[in-house]
C-alpha cells in the first residue's frame, strides 16, 4: 500500500529553547470551524513533523476551541492521547476571569470570541495590561 503525502500546515509548533530533552515540543491548533476530520488531520500533521525532526523530545498537543459545541466527536483510535493528557483542549468561553487576567495572550485570544457588548471593555483592559507589561 502506498500512502501519498498531502500538504499539512500546523498553526503552531513551539520548540524548546534549550537542548534539554525533558522539555516537550508543543503542537498548537486553534480550531474555529466544524471539521469532523480534525483530529485525524491534527495528529497526522504532528506525527509527520516528529518523523522529520531530529529532536528526541517528548511532545504535547494543545487545541483551542471558541466553545465546546465546535469540537468534533473524539475518534476512539486516538483516545489514548486524550486519556493520557498528551492532548489538552481549551474552550475560550470557559476561561475564568483569573485565567484571562493572568495571561495577556489568553486575553487576546479570548477577545476573538467575546460578545460585542463586552469586547470593548476587555480590549481596554488588555491594552492597560500590555502597557503595564511594557513599562516593567
């Protein structure tokens, strides 16, 4: 059997900045569309990257959804990744105020799904946080 390779694009691959093998490679996908084949594609992309990488590091997968309703059903063949914690998923609409306050990056991502009625207030808060971070 021959398997032809298609073009894959990962939203993000975060590599350790040191040679430390105990630090994992992170694969990140921000999934805002309903895609029944998402997990098959995401793991295929990740494993293809690992095949071509010379890094011996372990890996972690992270998926960010706007809300839980967009996530496709989880295929049984990938359950070990979900059950082991190797795959972590986050719903932006479930982030707490404390989580958003502690991370400028999470706040910016949350802004994407924020209702128009509260988006302005969150944006002003994030601008204040960014200004404060720059001054430090």
